C-alpha cells in the first residue's frame, strides 16, 4: 500500500497536470486564431458502415456500452462544445445581418411613388 507521502505527491502531480491543461485551454480560447479555426470533436469516429442488407442482426443493450470519460476529457469536450456553439451563433448572426442588409438595400432601390 502506498504511503501517505506518495499519495500526496501523486495528487499534486495530477493537480499540476489539470492546471496546465486548463491554462492551455484558456490560452487557446483567448487566441485570435481560435475563432478562425474549425472546431472538431475529440470523440473517436465510428467505424464505416458496411452493407449487410442480406443478413439479419439483433443487438442487445449490453453491446452498446461506452467507455467512461475522464474528467480531463470532459473539460476538453465542454470547451470544444462551447467553441462550436459560439461559432454557430456567430454564423447565424452574420447570416441574419446579411439578410437584413440585403432587404434594406432592395427597399431603398424601389421607386417611391406618392399618390396625391
């Protein structure tokens, strides 16, 4: 069984590692390059789907188990998700502004007839 001192040292190393990761995330999020880069998920991609239409399969719930996510990966996933949401929000605002400006430009180009 590890001594108390060894446990404390291991915990301190873990805390240092988490603090470094948090600092890296903070540095990345504050970087001007960050907003111009595409955001991709850290999750592994599923295997390609193969055509087995001629075969019958049954899948049980036990076969669909996923691996637990570490606290560090949860932090990274939350950061990636927040950056993705922010990017999508910016794209929506940009699209809406563009649409608004185009409508106003078309309205201003129409002749203004007054009935007197």
